[in-house]
């Protein structure tokens, strides 16, 4: 009997659907990991902006760092603590990511990289990886808007509108500057 319990813990294929609280924990861990990746990938530029006098902080630069390095970890922490504002912030951030990904995908498909063209380097995200990122965002948004998750956070239609507004506001802030 004990061997059966041990083999079930090591089995990577789940025989039942994970509970909403366990899924909430995994989404929060994933968001923290994405934050750490963003911090690692942006560390050089952030260090430059904080240490060199020639660096110029403007609205666009502040927002460039604000969204992934402030909003995402705060949202993930509040989300794992089961705070309503965690759901609102994280949903808004995921809506922003979805808008941003779709815009990048449109641009990548409309203006494909041409060797020897005006752009000397290919776009940082090829359409294939953008499709994967769009699927990831859609899955996260689907999870956030599931009835059992919304019930855990006591999400009402007003909260959904606030989350959507926050996502649109983050999207618009990426167009300014």
C-alpha cells in the first residue's frame, strides 16, 4: 500500500484534475519564475539606467520596467495570498500580455524579416514563438476567468471590468513614449 502511494507521487501524469487552490499556487509560482526571468534578462539595462548619468528616465522607460518588474510580482504575490486585487492585477497584466502578443504577432506576420533588408537583425520573437506565447496567455486567461477561480476571489462583474480596464491602460501605456 505504501509503495502505491509513493508511485502515485512520482507519476507525472495526473489521473484527476488538480484542485483550484493547487492550480492557483502553480500559476503564482509560474508568474514569479517569469518575473525572475524578466529581471535576469533586463538586469543589464536596469543597472545602466540606475548607475549612469547619461541614462534618461522618461515615461516610456519607467513603464518598460514597471510592468514586468513591479506589476507582475505584486500581482502574483497578492494572487497566491488569495486577495481580490491579486486576481484583478494579474488578469489585467495577462490581458496586456495578450494585446501585446497579438500586436507583435500581427507585425511579425505583416513585415517578415528579410535577409539583407533594412533591419540587420531578425525580430526578437519569431511568429512561431509568438504563437506559443499567445497560447500560453490564452490558457492563463482561461484559467483566471474560470468560475471556480472567480468564486475563490469573489470576483463580480465590476472587478472584471476593472481588470480589463487595467489591461487596456497597461497596453495604452506601452504605446506612449
